C-alpha cells in the first residue's frame, strides 16, 4: 500500500527512479524508489525506471535485471523508459548547441592538476579553478567540456526552482563552479544526461536524495539554456546508519538483492522504510 500524501487538485505526477548499475541497490535506493513511486501513484500518475548505464567501465549492465527484481520484490510498479546508453546522440546534439554558443569550453586538466591549482572544496567535490577557461588547452589532448557558469548565468539571467521540501531556490552555481557537461570518454556527464532525459521522459517531479540538491542548480540552468520544460523537485531526507553517516554498501549496508535472496519479505521492508521516512519528516 502506498502512503497517501494530501495533494489537493494535484495533476498526475511523473516521477522516476534512475539507478546507475555500478553496484547493487541498498536501502537508500529502496527509499528513493519508494518515495518516487508513492508520490506518483498517490497522484494517479506514472513512476518510471531509467537505467543510467553510461558510467564507462564502472557500469555493469547485468545489474539492471537485479534492479528490476529488487523493485518487484519491494512491491513497486513502474514503466521503464530507454536506458541512457541508447540516448547518446541526443546528448551529443545538446552539447553541440552549447558549444556553438560558447557556453562550454574544453578542459584537459587531470584531477591532480586541479588539486595542484589550489581548487577549493565545494558542495560536491572540488570547484574547478578555471585553468582551461583562462588559457585554452592543447587541442591534441583529450578534453572534457565544462559549463562556463558565469557566461551561462549571464545568458539566462536569474533563475528559480522549486523543491517540495526545501521550498523556492534561486540558482546559485558558486558551490559547484564550472561543472563537466561532456566527459573525456562520453558525450555527456551525469548533469547533462539526466537533465535531457528527465525532459525527454516528461518527468514533472524529480525525486531523489537530498545529497543531490546542489546538482539541481546546474540542471535548472541547463533547462533554461536548452529551452527544456522545468519540473518540480523533491529531495528527500537520507537514511543514515547509527553513526549518522549516509547508508552505503561500502559501509556495510546490505544489498537489497542479498536480503531478497535470503527470503526476506520485500513488501514488509518497504512498509518499514515508509514509516522510517515519515519519522524523518521528509
Ligand atoms: N544515476 C544517478 C544515481 O544513481 C541518479 C541520480 C538522480 O536521480 O538524478 O545517483
């Protein structure tokens, strides 16, 4: 049974769960999927599954079937939309438009070079210090392409976005800087791919953990630059372990597949997560 949030006069929502098959799903993923599922179903809308399988050598396509079994075990119902690996042409086309407008620039820096250039920590790792923006790199070297954040915001003007829980937000890229939009090895980064996909899939409520809240400033900017529809967001609270750290497989949070294979009842687990989530108040 899904929980019923009071949503008077709410149009049917389209939400999604977009796991990357880099490792098995754990409880945090289950919560994300359940929140997205229940919000969509309570509104009479659609819950989508999108496999984000473009993480190069880290991607293990065989895990996608495990993910589907996990969701079924939790008692969720979904419509599946095409995986990211089938959408590379649309990412390349969008990157080409951004390049033609001078809104992204090539960057050959390695992580080590970025650290050595004195980059400071932002909301999601180091803020790029702008080395290749100031001095264009050797075109013979493999390059990623970065958003020129200052140019982008001069182009869009002030932007706002709306989170169900955090409320209205003004776009501020200062905590992220010039993020990578096209990776050295792929026609897109997470930011570009997810923004294009959510638009292509007609997602109206982007539901994911609060650890990705800052990324939405970039996604809102890309929507404005590329003329894409603007959804609402719902960044839910994260489950934590006894030490207050975010649950993660590497810190011993058991994979859903292990629990499923051990004979646990997934629907009961889903109900427990719903209750825990209500207690979190997010
Ligand atoms: N593939 C991303 C992840 O697994 C999806 C994040 C999102 O929902 O935007 O973290």
